C-alpha cells in the first residue's frame, strides 16, 4: 500500500513525477486506488496485472448484499487462469480465521450449488463442521438459501468422541450456543455482528 508521498520517498522523485508514474501504472492495470476511513487516497501496486486475474475477495464481495459486509481489498490474493468456485472461496474464507471474513462468507451460501465438491474440500482441510455451523447461521440471516443435503449433514454431524473446535482459539458465541453444541464448534460471531444482513 502506498501514498504519493511514499512513492516520492522510495523513488526520490518529486510529486508531479510520482503522480505521473501512478497514472501510467493504473492505465496498464497495475494499480488499484482505494480510500482509507480518513479519506486518504492510497494505492495498491501489483507486480502482475490484477485486471487479468480475480481474487477470493472479489468473489466474496460479489455476493455480499451491502457495502458494510464487503471486504477491503487488502493483501489480495490474485488468481490467474481460472475463476475460483464459491466452494473454494468459502474454504479460503474459513481458513483466514478472521471475523470479517466469516461474516462476509455467509453470503456465499446464496450461490452455493456443489455440496459434493464443498464436502471434499472441507474434508481435506478438516473444516466440515465449520462449514455446517456457518450454513446454519447464514440460514438465520439470509433468505432463499438452498437446503443442506442430508448426506452432508450426516457426514458433518459430530460423534460423541469428537472434541470441540474453534474458528479462533479462545473465542465463542453468546448468541449461537445451541449451534455450537450441535456442531461442536465455537464460533466468534454474535447477532450484533450480523446486523448488516438485516438492513
């Protein structure tokens, strides 16, 4: 992330030259411009052209229903040569172990179709129960989500011998304790975190 000033400092050039460089790079697709909460303009400069690729965040934001749920375009992981599936994107979001990603990922269930593929991906990463509890929470706040297949539900249901798991170690919910018990997964989300879905 850069500002005009940091570009000036790193390249030891004047402001006009820095502005011109940003302009040329943006024109070729190597720069994305964003604004911080304090209205400061910042620039993300890529060594490869992000316009020719897509990121997981792009896909999450495509399904996010409001601006408040969309994720900032920071540390973006650009993928080239293919468009990641919703199922792959959901697993990516869970693996980030970040509350903002978990909240935004709920909207992905609106577009989810391939439960078989999702199970294989989740099983590989040992995230089947995490997917299940996120799905149940998504059903509470997002309309018109397809039902989870019985087979997925059966495979996701924890055994008596299974231990509780955490999305983020040490954090649990005060709002979804029943779902935590159902799936034996502690989730760092509460109803207050999901207010944007009710707007």
